[in-house]
């Protein structure tokens, strides 16, 4: 069955975006890429520092409120609709709720053919890359590295602490039908 | 009837993005914002300089190919699905095809309640702002300023050559139900 | 006497950057552009939220500490040295200290030929443009609009609330020898 | 003797910027960071695609002209002047001219205490990271990986293909007096 959606899940600074760009370069057909970062960018600026929206604490912990969840649910429906309409879609997300986050996607995805990819990066390495990026609140990477994978099931996993983005992308691309 | 989607159409450097950010700040409810720029960012980099994707000539003229059109159609379906799922959505687009571009949106939007907004900016002013931005190919603004409005019908029009972004946003917000 | 340095002073969101890019496009010779934003970007990330570095309060007020002042003084020396070495240089700055800020530049500039430009933008207009930019703490524009000009003397002033960036740049360019 | 300037030399996508940000985070004193990317950003947009300025060919090869060289010489003088004025300065550069590029810096640096660092990354790895970045012309990394080190002498070298940015930064920081 032809793969219609690729979903990458991993913590902040685990290397998802680099893999996505390599996947778009390597895969012969054009794939659209969306992710939690572009979703947050689509929200009003005032929601990026509010109880009802999304807040990033000084220690890097992220909390989201009711408005965020409601808009996110509609955004997920929209991304899935793009795939149903024929676009090949890559999504990178951070499953802050672990298995519950995956179930939200699964429910929306219905019968679509999905490749689930876990993007692993050990906490200390991700925390170091967070320093190197320079544009993230310190602590996000460490706080998310493990919890986002709890209870989540994958078709394959890649580990960016031990393989380059391009190599990870090629491993994933080999599983795309 | 409650407004579900706001669509802003205007040429490059006509000031759409600034109005969108002001609308998100002014409107009491949270609105998601998407646009042709974020759509192009979601495409593979290799499509940004290809016949089948999108090409920007040295004189600023933009041409799009078959792959672009196919992915755009799916993207439009997805944006509309977000609105159907309950998200309030602002879209900023550049109707390179004028009335034909509007008809593509209208067909996808079905019975949703839409506010159509024309963002005008006289060609010479937009061309000057293109220089001030510094990140656009010179000529895009002038080549698009008029053609994107040909045959398009609006609920209201704003003119950024004669009003600030925030004032334009307030004019639009007053028409949102 | 040939103009060697152009210094633009104005509050946040008064439109300095757009004028600088237009000046670089309009002036026949190549001019390098530096400013307080690129200076802040050159500092360690940890100085951007520290007593000794630079802090932006929730109401947009900016305060700078001893480390910031020491590095800034060295940065000013360096910018002036580029001009002495033959580069034409445009600087955009925010004179938080008004006349005292200008005196610091004057002392470093020595006998160089400088064109001093005040970039005015009435507080309410700048505050609206701050909303339209979407990436600034609300309140910076209003808190800086007037104080940065107190006691400062100029060769000419431009007003971005009543003229486009390109027009302001042409007014300035006409005064460059 | 107290280290006053740290100069990192390496090809495009070799990982210089990440090391710089880690150095700024790790070093106890505040260090300013400048580099060839910020220098190019300070030039007029029109010089970024001109014979006299800087051109990037479709295969990623970079060529620079007379205006670029003249402005670069003045910029180097300015960076050195910042260090003389007391700022600790980190520079990341791409020695397109190999030993000749180093000699230009050495001549300007005079008696300052400099730590010379080579940032190595094997060509294939850098080319892969160029794909992952998505914002560079493909081919720059491969065309620069080796030539920028020809004839250049270093106090130490780091290899980002085999060590994380933070680890490289710590190796360098241990050599800063």
C-alpha cells in the first residue's frame, strides 16, 4: 500500500527538521512538510505566552491549554485532509502526551497508510545541540527526550546521536512504499 | 452568520502579513493564519527552482507548474478542512490567476462563511517597500500589484498605501461576525 | 568633504532598517550596514536576559548593564575603525541615553565626516507597526519614540509616519557627499 | 598571555556556528561573535549577486570580486579594533584563499593573542548536513571542505564529523587563557 503520510515524533532538538529536509530531497516524489513549529507560528502571538495557549517555562517545560488543544485538533484534521486530497505529507511532532498524542493522530488518520517514525536522541546529546542552536530555552530537549516516546509504537526508529540526518532519512525513505 | 474564514488577496509587498498579525492581535478569538509563503516553505527545496514547482525569474515574475498546482489544491482542501473542524482561519494569498484563483478557493470553501478582502497597494509604493524588505526579487511587487485583483470580487478592500496595517486590520475586524 | 559614516537614530519600529536597505540600494557606492540589532545578535545568548547584559521587561522597557556597555564601547570603536580603513558605513542605533549616547559616538568618531539622521515616527504609529511585525515585545516602540531624540542634534530628520522608507532614503542620499 | 581573539576556519556546513554558540555559552566571560555570514549580511543586497561583490554559482562555488575584498579588509580592521578596545572576539571565517586568507588576518591582528582553530568535517558529511539545512546552494560544502585548510596553521583542530559541537567547544575552551 502506498505510503500517504510519514509522521516523525521526537523531542526538541532531536533532529527532526534536518531529517525532514533530507527526506524531501531524497524521496523521488514531492512531499509537503508540516510540523508543530509551523503550527505554533500560525497561532496569534498572544497565544504563545498564555495559559490557554502555549507556555514555555524558564526550565524549558512546555504546557499547553484548552485553546491550543482545540486549534491543534482542527489543524490535525486539516493536515489529514491534505493527504486525503492526494498530497504526500510529512509531519514532525512532539508527542508531549506520549501514547495519547499518537492516538489523537490515529483517530484522525482513519484508513490512511502511515509510516510512524521515532526520532531518538539521547538526552545529553540533544541538550548539547540545544546550546548549539542558541534559539531555544535551555531544558526543553532534556525534559522531552524520553517522555515523548512513552507508549508510542513505531514502524521504525532512527537515532540521530549515532547517525547523520541524511543517513536517517535514507533509512526512512527505504521504508516508504 | 459567524465568519469562519478571512481571505486576504494582494500582490507581493502589498502588506498582507502585517495586516494578518494585527488581525490576530485585534480579534478577540484566536485565529490561525496560513498563506502562500508558508505553503511554499512546506514544499521540498528542490521544487522552489523547477519547472514543475515554482520559479521566480530575474525580473520578479513568478511561474508555477503542474506539481505546484496539484499540491496547492490539496493544501487548499486542508485549510478548508481546518475551518470545517472549528478553527477560525485567516489566509493570505496572491491570486496570480485573478478570478480563476478565487474560483478555486470558492469551490473548496463550499458553504463556509467567508470574508473576502482585497489588499491594494499602488504599484510604485509596493515596489519601494520591496526594496526596503531586502529579501525579495525586485519586480515581483510591480508585476503583481494589479493582475491579482482582476475579476476578483471582495466584501471589502483596504489600501496599505494610505492606511497603516493596524488601521486596515481594524477596518476588516469590524466586518467579522 | 566626503561622507564616511551615516548614523540613523530612532526608536524601535520607527523604520530604520527599511531605510538602511533602501539607502544601500540607492547609493551608487557600496555601504556596509551595522546596527544595534546585529550587535545584540553578536553577544552570548545568556547576556540577552541578564542584569549585566540587556533585559527587555514585559512592558517593553529596555535596560542594559555594565557588560553590555563595555562591549558596546568596543563595538563602536570597531565600527569607526572600519570607516577609517576606508569602508563607507551606515549605522542604525537607538540612543536610549539621548544626548549622552550621541556623545559616545562623537568621541569615537573623531574627525570622520558623519551625517547624523533622526528617524522620527510618532509613538502611536510606531506602536501599531510593532503589532504588525509580531516579533517585538509590545511597548518598546512607545517607550522609545521620544526619549531617544532628547538633546540629540541632527543634520536632517525624516518622518516615516508621513513618508515611505524609499522616499526617506532618497532624502538622506541627497545629503551624502 | 590572555587570549583576545579566537578564529575558527572551516568550510560551509562544517559546523562553525554551532561551535561558536557553544563557546559563548561555555566561556565564563562574555565573547562577541562575528563571522563571514554576518559580514555578507552587512553588504548591500545588490552586491550579493555581482561580479564585484560575491557570487554563488549553481554548483555552490563562491567567487568574490574587488569591492568584496576592499570592504572585507576594512571589516577585518574593525573586528581587530574591537579586540584592541578590550572586547573578547570569536570570528568564524571561510578561508577561500587558504594560507593567503590567514596571512591577511595575521597582518591585521598584529601583536594580539590569537587562538587559531581548524574546524574539520569530511566532505561527504558536510554535504549531507548542507542538505539537512535546506538553505544553502548544494555543492558549497564539498567544494570548500578541503581547500580552506590548505597551508593554514592552527593551534588546535576539531572534527565535527566525530564530535558534537559542545564537545568541540569544550576542547577549544580548554585552550583559552
